[in-house]
């Protein structure tokens, strides 16, 4: 059963604009690594009040969403860090 999360809980986890830019660059790098050499990346993100992580391929990155394995997406604003 999937847990429902209120949209009020989905605020930007990184308030600094410069750090947001660095996070986006890491996501772009993770996408390139998957598309070229099939290397997975570790994404650390907030889901509700919990901090979670997942080792996954990054298929696509947009300004708002990251598409990972099996068509699942993560909001970019919920991502704390990307380890590539």
C-alpha cells in the first residue's frame, strides 16, 4: 500500500540557489553516466519526514522531475544529494 504525502510536505530541501544548481549538474552527470556506460547513481532524497536513498539508473532529468528505473520519478526539489 502506497503512503499518501501532502503537497505541503514537498518543499525544496536545498534553499540555496547555488547548491540547487550543483545538484542539477550532478543529476545531469548521473544521466550521462547511465546513458553512456550504464553506471548507476545513488540518490538521497526526502520522502515525507524520512530520508531515503536508492541506487538506480537515471534515465532522464527535467527541471522538476528525475525519471529513474521502471518509469518511477522523484521530484528534484526533494533530492538532497546525488552520488555518481
